[in-house]
C-alpha cells in the first residue's frame, strides 16, 4: 500500500497551484492507487467569529485541488479551525480512523523536485527499520551555501521545520499522549489567539522549552522528550515559496535566501544515514538545547510574549456585564434581571457593541451624559483595573507593557483611554474581522 498524502491548505491559491503542479509531476507517484487528501481550512473562525480569509481564496484552493486531483478526497472544515486543528484532523484521519503506518504531509507553499517522492520512499524505508525515527523530510539545510550542499549532499541531518514531511503512526501515538496538556490549551478555540504565556508555563514544567508556542514547536519539544528522531536530507529536494504566511514575511524570506534555492533533480541513492551512536548524540543535543533555552532564554522569551488575547465571542459573566456598564456608561446595570439575561444569552462582543451603539454611550463620549444616582464620576482617573477592563472589552486582550507603563507615567481619565482605544487601528481591524459588523 502506498503512503497516503495530506495537502494542508488555507488561503493562498497563488502558492497552492505551484505546490499541486509539483505533486502531479512526481516520478513514479502511483496516484492511481495512492490516496490524496486535501485538508482545507475555512475563512471565519468557528470559536471567535473572526474572519481570517476571503471566501474567494478558499473556493479557489478547493477548485485547484479538484483540477489537479479529480479523484482526490476533500476534507473542508467550512469554518476556520486554525493550523493546529487542521493538522490534528489530518493526523486522526490517517492514524486513528485508518491506521496507516506512515503519512506524508505537504503544506501549500513548497514546490517539490520531481524525485521528492522517491527520496521520501528511501527515508521512509530507513525510518521503518529504526524505531527511534518519527519524522523524515527531504527539504534541505537552507542555511547552507551551494558549495556546502554539494559537499554534503548525501548527508542526513536533524529536521528543523516540519515541512513536506513523513510521520510514523507509532511515533504519533506516543506523541499524542504526551501532547494532551498542550492540546488542552490550544484546541477548540481560536488558535491564532492562543495564550502564549500559559503554553510556556506548561512547557516549563519539564524544565525544557522550545522557542515557539506553535503546534510545530510543541511536536519538536515532545519528540525530544520522548527520544524520537526527526531527520531531513542535507540536499534540497524542495523549494520553499511562501513569501507570506502565518510565520513568514517577504523580508524574512529574502533574508533567508529561499529564492536562491536550486533543487536537486536527480535521486541520491547512497544517502549517509546516522549510526545508532550518532542518533543518540543527536537526541542528546536536542534535549540539551531545550534545557539550555529553559535556563538561559525563558525569562526573556516570556517578557516579550504578546499580551493575552481573548475570544470576542466569549460568554458574559456577571463581573463582565457590571464592568462594561461601569466602564462605558459610568453606572450600574438597570437590574439584576438585566445582568442575568446577559449572562444567559449574550457574548461579550455583542454586549459591548450594543452599548457603544446606544445614544447613552454617545452622550457619555461627548460629555452630555447626566450622572446617574450612585454612578461613577465621568472624569475619574483610569485605574489599572479599568485599564485592563477597557482592553478586555474593546480590544479583547490584556494591555501590553507599554500601555501599563503609560498609565503609570501619565495620568489619564477613563474617558480618554476609551476614546484612544476606539480611535485605534487595532480596534478598527478587530471590528472588521468579526463576523458581526459594528
């Protein structure tokens, strides 16, 4: 049985077209009997209702796949579920529902040499005989010069990014058990708004951490902990083309020299696989690196993490309802019944939208509002608690360090803080992304 293929796609048909064409052009691919699956993510997030893509781009990706693989299978989430959930669905399809020994995964931004499958078959054959191997790939050491590639083209080296890779089921089953704590922090929520600090706290319990909070970083971390090897060829049998993406910009793409990659067109039949002792050394190095990052870099990493982001569509609590009325209207809610109704029925985004669209709020913003009996002074200075409340309610995140420092250095009224946030480009961007328009 030929190894099945997963193509992971989102909203970049301009890259996917080249990736699919390079797949179709594979030598001895056996597509008559090989399963080919598209795992297509959607545009509007299932949990936060935030738009991350245009439907036209999603539809274009679906059409491209059917054009290149008319007999392929489409797994379309409909909603946006994010990179992590999309990969989990692909892995569970291959390894739980169908129990394939190995599956190959290709994202929508890698052009393959015509002999990529042949090289993967060689790597997979080796991996099947070495229980400690989990991942294999033929995408090359992109830091190396052309001269270095030529000198070491037969070498097998540790895998960096999980690009165009094969993954073994027995390794995945071990990894999945160890990743349950990570998945509890990132699954069934908007992955793009994951809480990085909580993830690093989870990693740090092992006294070893990677330099990222992504699902790829978590998988490399767990492989090191379990003593599972991730390998790639030194020679380039693929060319990365993703100038824009979740973790890439044009500037970074240019800096890393991806555009200068010259792919190997001929198969290398005498790869130099690592000995058992070399495998042990590689795994020791990987564990040591993660321990060193924990010891030497973790404090700085955590200090520069983005502020915690919140789901705009989270349920209201009683404290949130009361806090929104205090912050935005300078008064208590009309009654306990109003509070309980919002707690039962209302999302935070909807609550805040309703208040901001009200005549009462406009009067407050323009200084025309009449203070309610027992209400809060409209010209009160913004406390740290109200600063957090303003960011949580309007920006759906915590304030970052500069915002907190500004409050400490320069006294501002709560009204001034609210006006600044409402006038910010970030507020406009969030409002434009959420499915319910302002």
